[in-house]
C-alpha cells in the first residue's frame, strides 16, 4: 500500500489540509481576539446570539468579528444608559436637591428611571 501525505496544499483555494485518520481536514485558524473581558451588555448579547441567532453567531465567529461586535454593543449600551438616564432624571426633576431632601425617594425614582432605560437599551441593542 502507498502511504498518504500528512499534509496537502490546495492551490485553488489556498488551504492546507492535514491527514486525520483516513481523511483530510482543512487547517482553519481563527484570528486572535483581544483578551479584554466583556461587560454586562456584551455578555447578554453573546448569550442572545448563542441561543436565538445561531447562524449569525457562527458567521461572526468564523469571520473573526464576534468579539469586536460584542465590545461595541457593550460600550454603546453603557454610553446610552448613562446619557438617557441623566436626561430623564433632569426632565423629571430627580436632582441633588431631592437627594439631599429625601434620599429614599431619590433612590426609588432613580431605580425606576434606570429600569425603564435598561428596557429600552435591551430591546434596541441587545435583542435587536
């Protein structure tokens, strides 16, 4: 019997194949991703893609753009949260005067604002 080459290179598509058992498998490598940890919203988006959009998740992994996408979503979500919370708090009169006068009322109203804004951000950026 003739021995098979351990590796072959296909000039047509530029891939190298390695012999595994009795068949050749392509040598595919993903680009190195930045090792910075993802924030809350980036992890939520990752979970959403994994569970509800597996095709998009796979395409992004194979193209090497998943981590970049998750980082962008995380940063954008945090920026929008901060910006919208401050705008709504100012509009509704939730300020330092209220905080000094009645801390519990201030905390309750700020929590309410934060919850409403987070629902908007989740709907728009994470699950959209």
